[in-house]
C-alpha cells in the first residue's frame, strides 16, 4: 500500500466504544479476517468460503475523467454492453445494468452464467421523448430493454473475459415475460384476481438464494407500468429466476410490494429462512421476511416454496423491534379510538379501513401498512447485507435531503441472541458519508473472504461534481479493510465514467475476477450528437453504453 496517501478514515469495523460494546453484548467474537461457519448466508457474499484475500492495491484518487479508472496492475474487459447480441436468437443486452450474480458451470471459475438486472432506459435506447409522452415504439423498447439478462461468460486462454453467444442458456427476461404469482396476493382482488403477471422491469439489485436461484427486485416501476397501461399492482415485487431453467419464473407477494432495492438471505437459529430488504425511497422502511417452514438443503429448489408463506416484519429503530406487517396489526391500529395518522400516511382513517381488508391488501400496499404498524421512516434504505463473519446486518442508507442527510450512512444491526429470526435488535451507525470519510451516498455493500467491506456510491448524476459533492468527483467503488495496517480506512478502488454509478459487484468463487456494472454513463445527455459520455469508447460509436465489466489483477494469498 502507498503509505503516503491522504486516506480518509471510516468508523472502524472492529471499532472501539459503542461498536465494541455492541459486539461484546451480542456475544460476537473479534473478526480475524476469515469467514466462520457460524452464519448460514446465501453465497452471494463474494465467495467468502474460500478464505482467500480479494487483492491488494494502491488506492486511486477521485476522478472526473470519462473513464473507468482502476488501480495500477488491474484491467477490465467489457463482457457485455447495452444492445450487444447475447444469443443465436438475436436478443440484445438490456439497459441500466445493475445487479450481477455469477453461477459457475460445472464448478468453473472461468466459465459460468452471469445474471444482470436492467433497471431503466434512457435517451440512448429510446431517443428523445417529445413533450414527455412516449410513442408506441418507445414504450415497447422501454419494456424490452428493462428486466434481466442471462448470458454465458468465459475467460479465454489469453485471460480475456468474453460472452459466449452460442450458449443454450442465454436469454432475456423483460417486460413481456410471463411470471407465476405466489403468496397471499395470488388470485385476489388486490391484483385483479390475477395468478400470473406479464413482465418484470425496474430491476435494481437482488440476491442469490440458498438453493442457487436469483431474487431480482422491482424498484421504480410506476412510470413504466403507467406508460404501458399495465396493472400497477403487478409490479414492485421480488421475482425469482433460475438461470439454468427458463421455465422457472415467480413473483413472491409474501415479501411485500414496495420500491425494492435488494435481498439478503440467511437462516434463523431454528432453520427458518430470513430475507432482509430495503425500500429505496425517502422516508421508507427496512424489512425482513421470516418463513413459516424450515430450510432443507436436500430439497434444493423446492425450498422456493418457503418464500410463499411466513411473516413480513418492519424495523422500528426506536424500540429495537421487528413489528409484524399483518392484517391483524393494521386492523388493531386502525380500530384504536385514539388513532392518528403516522408520518408518511395521509389517507383518512375510514379510507384506510376500506383499503386493508385482507393480508393481500397489506402486502400490496406494504409501504403504507408498514408505517401504520410502527415502521421507522429512514433515509433511502438501499442495499442490505448479512455479514458472514458475525451475523450482523449492514444497511446502506444512501441519503435524504429532506432531513439534511446529504451524504448518507451505513447502519449496522445486531440481532438479539445473534439470531436472524429474532424480533428484537440493537443498532449503530457504522459509517457516515461526508468529507471525513471520503465517500458520499453509499449504495451496494458486500464482503470479501478476508472480511473487507466493498462499497459503491450513488451520488445522483445531477449532483456529481457540484456543490458539496465536488470533492468526491465521479461515483466510485471503495474497499474498507477490517484487519491489518490499513484497518478501517476507505480505499478507493475504482472511479466510474461521467454521469455513471458503479453497481452490482460480484466475485467469482476464487476471487480472481470481479464483475461490476457501469450504469447510466452519459445520463445527462439531451442531444445525441453531443453525449456527456461515450464510455466504453468503442471505435466510431458516439453512444454511451452501460454494461458489465470483468476486472482482473487480484493477487491472492492466505
């Protein structure tokens, strides 16, 4: 490491004071840089079981260049970019690349399926939108380019990552794909009695299940649904996809309908499945779902049924309790003679009583129901991750300018008894964004197998390089070592092109390759003849193209 660099210091992961006391009170041991078996979390946490180091590097400085900037001795290959053909059928890679998940083929670290979410479209796919109204062709493109891509990727003999367009698995999942609906809202009036839904879009982040499928999260779905004249209640759910089986497509209503950011799956002490989720909206809540049944590894994908029945909870940060988001609790609140509208709920009591008649109504109108039962409004809860080292839960609260939280923070939850199924918890502010830490607006989180925390940032493209965000320059990817000489210091690993954010970091199991999305470069473009970015700078191409890169150069150790 370059010892002369002016690094910015985070609050320590291991910490002193409140952090150490919280860890001690929860019965948690000191992290030694190696994953333990005490936590059964889904394996999307950068292959932590390998106990390999994810690489050492000389940190970079913030950058305003229209480049993906990496440390010395690292390189990237553009595996797939917007509008690239992905299979023999001629289907094309979507836009707004976000979450990634790598699934080895026959255990390979150099060939596998890469699942990528596509969050939204922009001028580079739709062209200019006149008077704010899409044409029929633009609506179809909007539906087509959102959703998900499944592609097959491999590293060739020269060490270059490429896409295999001859793959039998490669396909698009988008606004035209039919999904089966599961859970309490299936076939109910809340969803127009539907048992299937057409399409998924606004797919933000996600997670990998314990049974090796992908959970993808529908976030800002309302505009696309309205433009396409689709039933709004069919969107805003967590969808489940099997990368190796194109027929397996589900929307799980038991997990609630809101502006889903991601999922993080673990196991309670008694064997039930737990799914943590954030609602990426100002003054929105943090949730977890606890299944009724218990996980059985031998059942494989059949465990998916666990996501169809259970209890959805919302966090009350003042009491340190997970409160059930159920019809019983909503009804109890509304029947109280002293009922007063909580912050964020404006409807009249009589209208709320009419709205919430069943659990289907509760999960379909989840944001409102959660506030009614006592959920704490927070500052845009985005990525939630379970630490595989001590079972604590980390939440990126990206920012909330309504309350002056301009740079956001990372919250750390300590579940009572170190049990993910507990209904009580304590928490701390693990790290706060700002000048003192060198980052602003944390978004996605993950851990590598040496216990280091990887954080990408989400300063809006309209705020980048302006005002109080000037010093941070373009969005980036940061690493926080949790042991060694650089413990608890924010080290910038990557800087994104103009107007972009970096999203969806995911390592191969051997941690020699990091997949990373470059989302919405050139987003502020209003004239296609004068784009604000032309990344990935393909010869003769004047379009900015979001895409997924494979980063290599990691030196592994013990």
